[in-house]
C-alpha cells in the first residue's frame, strides 16, 4: 500500500498560480511512490476568498490529515493555514518533511513557478 502524504503549501493570494504549483507538488509526490492528499483542489469548487467556503475547505483538509502517514511542506512561505496544519501534525505526532525545490527539479525537471 502506498504511503499517504498530505500536501501542505500556500493557496491564498494568487490562487490560480498556487494551484499550478501544487500540481507540480502532487506530481512529485506521485513519482516518489506516494498517494498525495491535495486539499488545494477544493479551491476548484469552493471560493477561497469567501471566509465560509475557505473554512469548509480547511476543515475538510484537516479531516483528511488524520489518515495521512506524513505531511510534506512545500514552498518557502508558511501561511496561517499551513501553520494550522503543521500544528495539527505536531499535536498528533504525524511526521512532517520539508521538500526543497531542488528535490522537485531533480525528479521532474522544469523551473520553479
């Protein structure tokens, strides 16, 4: 069975650009042999700029984090939402790992978005 990894990365601000980034992160996780859990994709049906819809997406993501083996953190910035996910992992003793851009480029190529 594949290890389930939760993708932790910025979403708010430029949602379109951040969704493009998270596609790369998901591809990286898949090519590493894991099953990525990508709550960012909720932004395709929810409006992240609406507080209630953002709250629904965050709650849904955290409910999936319970079932993950690890959290993989991408990007240099830690947003408020990411901080909540990282704290959740700390409280549950879920392993976290910071993925560097050079690791992604080495595996899938391309340039940083």
